[in-house]
C-alpha cells in the first residue's frame, strides 16, 4: 500500500515537470473527405464585382462610402408590413445565392431572398439586406427605390402635374363669343377677340354680322351655342341647364336689317352656355350642309332661312386641343437658338430658326444632350458657369457640350446642387438683366444667391409680386438674347416683360402664332393597344387606361392606382394584350416577357412573368398585336402573322407553314396593326385612329371610293371616336392623317 502511494507521487512529479515539453513531430495523417459546401462570404471566383465601391457622388455617406437606403415600399408603391422587411441603410456586402453582393452590384432584382421566398413586386428597383446573419446572409431585407416619403411626394407631384395637364386640356378653348355688326365688311372685333371671317348675314341684303371668338385658358368658357328664333328663351334650348354656370343671349339679330319682298324674316339670336371646363375648341361657318368635316357638330338651323342669301350653317367642335406637348424651353447661347423640349412621351426637342421663322421637326433629346429622362421639368444655362442644366423630379443633370453627354457624377440631387430649391420645379432661368437666377414652382418664385450658393433671403415670393401680370403657374421662362425679351410660357400663351419688369399690355398672345410648328394639335392616337373583355373595351395609354362600357367612357385611370386600377402590378406600357376567355385570365406581352394576369383576383398568376421563348416557342419579341380568334391564337408583327392552334395541346407551337403574310391569312387587313381584340361579340382590328371589323371568315368589308360606301357605317375603316364616343382622337381628319404620317417619318428617321 505504502509502495503504491510512493509510486503515484513519483509519477505525478514526473508529469508536472514534463507536461509542457514538445516532442518530435509525428507522421502526417491521411487526407479526409471533402466537406459540405458552405455559405461563407469567402466565395472566390464565383463572387460578384468583388471589392467594388462605385456609385454616384450623391449616393455616398458622410464617410465617402456608397450607400443605398431600403424601405418598406414595393414597386407598386404599396407598404409591406412584414416582420422580414426592415427599412434602413442597405448593408453591403451580403451573401445571396452563394454570391457576395457589393454596392457596386446594386440591389437584387433576379430572385427573392431565401428568407423571404414569397416576396413580390421587387423586380424594377430590387431589394437589399438591412440586417445580416453571422454568415452574412440576409436576416432582414428592404425594398430599394424611393422612400415612402419620397414616393408620397412624387405621387403628389405627379397628381398635381396630371391635374395641371387636365386643366390645360379641358380649360383651353373658346372662353367667350361676341357679335359685331355694321355697314362694311372690314369692321373689327374688340381687343383680345379674333374675327370668324364669314358674314352671318351673307347675301341677304342686310347688315354685316360677324362672330368674334376669344381663345385662351380660363376657369370659365363657352361650352355650347344655340340659336333662338323669335321669342324663344335661351334656357329652354339647353337640355340640362345645371351643367352650365351661365346662359346668355347676345343682343344682335343674326338677320339684322334683312328685308325680303317687304317681309322681315324671323329674328335669330345666339345663345351661349358657359361652363367651368370642356369648352368649345373651334367654330366654323360654311355654306355646305356637310362642309365642316369630322369632329364638328351642326347647329340644325339655316342662318339664312327665308332670306335671299345662300344657305349658311354653324358648326362647333369640343375636340380637346393641347399644345404639342411642351415640357420646357430655354435659350442656348452657344448656337444662339431657342430650344423647346417635349413632344410625344416628352423625349423630343424642337429648335426655333429665326431666319426661317418656324420650328424645326422633332429630334430625340438624347441624341443632342446625352442620356436624360423623358418629360423633363426644366432646363437652363446657368450664368455662373455657362453650363447647361436639366431638371427632373429631385435630380439635376449637367451637360458637357464638348462630349455631347451628361457629365460624370451626374445626376445629383437638387438639394445638394442648389441648396434651398425644391424638387419638381416648373421652370428656371438666369436673367441677363439683373444677373440673378430664378426657380419657379407652382405660384412661387425662388431667387438663387450664386455667391452664397443658396436661396436668397426673403424668398420664396409669389410670382405675381415679383413680375406683375405674369401667370401664377408657368411651364417655361427664358430670356431670348436674339430679341432681348423675357418670356413666360403658360400652355399656349406667352407673356413678355416690359422695362419695368411687369407684363406688357396686349399679352398674353398665342405661342403657336409666335413659333409656327409648335401649333395646337388634337390628341391623336394616344392609345398604344386595346383589349376587349365581354361588354367592356379597354384603351391603354401612357401610364393610364380608359374603360368603355355601356356607351360611356371612363376618365383615365392610372395603371398603378391601388384603389381604382383593375390591372395593378402589370407594366404601365406593353405591346399587346390577349383575352384567353378562360377563368378571366389575360395574357400580356412586353418586349421579351409574357405575363398571365387574373382579372377576377386582379393579381399576377404565380410564376409569371416568363420569357416569351420559354412559353411560346417561335413567337417573336416586341409584338404589334395578339388575339384569340375563333379558338386559335394569332400573333402579329410588321406584315407577318403567326398561328397557334390552342385547342390541339399545350405546347404552344407555331403551326407548320407560319409565319405568313397577314393578307394571306386575313384578306384586306392592313400590316403593322396596333390591336386585334374581341368586343361585344365582334372582332376589332385597330390601327392608329381607325378600326376594322373582321368577320368570322377572316374578311373585312372595305370601303370603296363611292360616296355611298364612304357614308356607310358598315364599311371600313371607320374612325374610333365615331364608335367609342369621347375618345377625342381627332378634329380635322386631313390634318391629322398628315401629322401622323409626318410623325411616323420622323420616328423612322430617328
């Protein structure tokens, strides 16, 4: 026992003395099995743009690092209240699908996060991680794009701009009418009125009687005209007097001083109905019963009835007119020319040539000034650095004329570049007269202090307080060095300042008369495609659609309006739409993508969008039109048609022998159509502002050159607004057709 105890003590002492000694290296072990693939952010060659920290200057934080802010608002503008969504600064890098995502890669748009697989409506702006797990995979995410506040402000500005555009559209027209009479034909209208150069008492032997019209933008104008005979009372001639703010009878007899064989003809008086919108836009007086053209309504009274004069008829039109859309204008000193920016989709510019006295044809803004957004808010050349700046929303872009492009580092936020100036401005100009720069928004004016780089003390002020007589809201302001005048533009009106810095007397005057070529044009072919669903017909325009049902056309509904839109979640613009007539599903084609959408649930079918080549092999991208016709699917592009026999199987393969020329399959159908759809049990083909009806045997009853055919409502083509009232597609057909042809030629040249 004692021996064992001694042994233990000796052994422990030996261990204590040698426990920290390192012996010789032993032989190497064998190679183990390969481990499982992990989720480490050390992913080598499969990583994204490793180490990138590239972004615009205005996107950097206080430490100079690129930053992106995430929020809870999806691409449709809807707040997503989900615990997995956490607004805040995007955390880069983070790991997604075993790849490291850096700020230079931008937000993720191609797949939802693993921890939020049912995330939707992110593919336009993407998503990012705002909190990370230890392995750097997302723990919380947020939607990229504008913040909720910014979206609300952008929506407000968009709504205000839309209201502004609607006000201009509906409140531009004939604001008043007067009658003048005398013994000579050269009698003049009062100041501000234009003479309708046709004697209303023509050939009757009586006094000369002329109509004077006043055109402009106003909150009150002439909506309707009636003719009262003898003792008829004006209010009795208007069907619904509650639609009018005022009904007035003009005192001048249209048959003034007329005497036929000693018998005085019936006295005729003009009655005016005034309203607060949708004024008359044109008046014509003609000797022909059908001489005014499409878009005009006849007042069913012969103004020279029972006189010796020729038959005389009065026509009116309320086809809405608008300035060939003008977004802004500025004087460019480098070529000493005036530039107007706008046109269809807001992507064109026009130059006024003083020598020719007219405006050039449209050219693409991006071809001249580099990559800029469409629908610019304002533009000017700053007298501080003689550089050209363009404004859109909250951003400003600076142009480099040497490279004909936007300078590196731009766009920047307006708040960063011009301290104190608001977003979504209406106009801006540097004034040679006092050397200052003025920004305009709504009815306010912001004077910018160039030395202190901020808005000057005492501003903003009311526009009318600084420039008496100027409009309360402007579309453009510029100083034209060619005539040394300062111009304020509002719709189709322009104002010029005098030497005392107030508007000259005699203004406003008409912009289209000052700059021929910008002229007033009716809204033409504003719908890029159409879709029929049972008794409803939908016309899709830029960002909005119109629904025709029961003989009534709805007001424009924004595609992404979460309360009103029936198509929320679809692209705001697409190539064509097809009603499958099964389970309320429609198919939308845009570029190389196809979307299946349920009208009953107003939601996208799960799994969509898909690529056209995956869903419909052999069908081209960027289609013109598509339709389900007699149980077969047809796809149209240029002068070709593709056919899929949908009843055979679900392969969606093109039938052998197709594509064919359109006329081989559908005789009399034109090429390059805009839409083909079924509405109220009839098949409609739409091209431009006209439509055709296709019969079940694929033929169309085409008009001949005979007068009978031209007047036959069952011969085609017919104009859209003769079938779908209030589409307001045209007023003067000959001019419209010429304008459309010219626009097509310009687009082709571009």
